[in-house]
C-alpha cells in the first residue's frame, strides 16, 4: 500500500507491504497485521492512497480485485503491475483503476491521476 499523511492528501510518504500468504491464484492478508496497520494509520494521521499489486501476465483489474478492495470509497485507487513486477522499473503496461461514485472500479490513465517525482 502507498500511504500518506491526511494533512497532505496528495502525498505518498511510505510504502507498506502487508504480511500475507499467497498462492498461484491469490493472496490473503494476515488479519493481525491488518488490524495493527489500521491502528497505526489512525495513530499517525495517515491513510492509504493506493493499493498496489501484481499479476503474472498483463495488468488489468480482475473480478477479484473489483470485489475485494482494501477501501470501498469513491476515489480509491488500485494499481496493477504486470509480469509480477519483473519488467522495467516504470509504469509501462501498468493498469490503474479508481472506484467511482457508482461503487465500481473504472480504468483511469496513470498520467492523469499520479505524479511520480
């Protein structure tokens, strides 16, 4: 997850990699880790800006991605990196989706939403 302070809503100040288990078809975030994560965010005045994950092939937002976002609020972003992030260290072929007011994820252009500095 890309995390940033609520005092600066457009900033990402750190990356948090969850404790999880994974298989060829998905992953499960550790419940204790997730509880501690939420409490730490509250204590530090931070929030999740973007959930980031990879797919083995092309980047797209799967039906599982659509059904289980970390946050269900319009405006929340989900970034998918292709090829298990084994390609170039950029966003070429990445896929960005945003939850819209209709409650569904819709693709958005990365350059229109994220500024990488």
